[in-house]
């Protein structure tokens, strides 16, 4: 299993808008991607920071979602509320409880 962890610094006061976009637009799009398994959105309102964690069946599935422009399109949906460029990192899931 593979994970993509994306950290976004939002403009002040934009957490609820980010949550709404995530639930209403990004999650439905994720569910259409091959190999997508689950997603979480962590929020830190004091710092206007969010962390998105998406889980993928294989590294190939995760990479395909980057190569086909899907990741760029989804991040673009948040373009009006981010304060700086998102940082996306990838990890292999090595243990799970």
C-alpha cells in the first residue's frame, strides 16, 4: 500500500472552505481513480494548515494519479484558498494497526 501526504498552508480562515471542497469535490473524484483506497483530511485551524493523506493500492496507482494530471487538477480546486505551494510526499505503508 502507498500513501501520498500533501501539506497545504491556507489563507487565514479558509479551513471550512477546504473541508467543504475536499468532501464535496475531491473525495468523489478520488473514488473514480484506479487503486484509490481511502483519504483523510487533517486540519489545524490555529495555523490554517491542512494535511491530506490518500491511500493507494500500489505505487503504480499513486504514480498514475500524478502522471495523468489528476493530482494537479485536484490541487487546483484549492487554488483560491492556499497561501503557498502545496508539498506532496509519498510513502510506502510499512505497518498498520
